[in-house]
RNA sequence: ACAU
DNA sequence: CCATGT
């Protein structure tokens, strides 16, 4: 495999995951019954190594957690970080857009991800619905749970607009019960979150 | 390291 | 390669 960067050795002089073929080959050479394979990503290699040489191919279909299609997905994008921030929310199943906001001034990726979740909460309350909210951001999910945006962003004239929105979002969280489940979107298993802006390619 |  | 975060 031309792009392979990770080599799993399940049986050999030493087992493990190697980043160089020279190292993997040293475990396999002259070792009858050695089992090994190359992978393109670290994640694939780790999963394959953990599950063993015979079952790694079907592990995903057995263990892959299911996503709830009756849900909302949010995501933020940033032009520079810190930079110009926007976020949006979509229906997970259809990707139809529910809301979108481009924020004045500059902010961080994580501030955008945080505001996206809180916007989804407020939007749902306004719309009278209660569906799970998916975010791919551990940071933002944690901040919403704490009702506190722990950003390191410096305060300045350019960051004043987003800090105002953050303050408003934190206030909303303090004043309203958080009813919808806020769930981690498992990007490695499911691919990019449906609300993604698709600019990383 | 993990998640962006 | 840079940056934001736990
Ligand atoms: Mn994201
Ligand atoms: Mn994205």
C-alpha cells in the first residue's frame, strides 16, 4: 500500500505497531507464521492490532456505535485560529440547514463550537423540539456541560463581539434547563459531521 | 495523548 | 506547517 505509514505485527519476534517498514520487517524476517499488515492511519492500525489478525476486518460492523439520525448536528469553522468564526446547525439525516451564523470580529475554533451547541439548544427550545445534538468537539461539549466557555482568547476590540455572544450564551445556560442530550459525533467511525463546512480537503 |  | 483546548 503506497501510503502506508503504520505497520502492525501481530506475530513476530516482537509484536506491536511500527512506523517504519524497516522496523516491522526486522520482526517478521525469519519468523515462520509471522502475521503483519500495513495501514494508512494510526487509528486503523491500533484498532487492527487490538482486535487481532483474524477479526480486524469485521470488527467495525460489530462494534461501530450507531448514530441517531433523528438529531441535530452542529459545527464551527474558522478562517485562521484565532480568526473569523462561523457555525451552523443541520438535520443529521438530510443535512438541511437549520441555522447559520457568521460572527463579527475574530474568535477561536472552540468558541465557535461552544456557541454552536448553545445556539442549537436555544433554537430547539424556540422550535419546541427536543432532539439529541451532535458536536465533534470534546472541548465545547465540556464547556456546555459546565455552562462556562474556558477560552484563552485575548480580549480586544476585535474579540469583543464574540465575547459578548459567549456571555449571552453562558447566561442562557444558567437560565434554562438543558433538556436535549449533547452527544459526541464519532468522526473516526462515521466520517465528518454533517454540519461540517468541508474546507479541510 | 486525545478532540478540534 | 500553524492554532485552540482537556
Ligand atoms: Mn468541528
Ligand atoms: Mn468541521
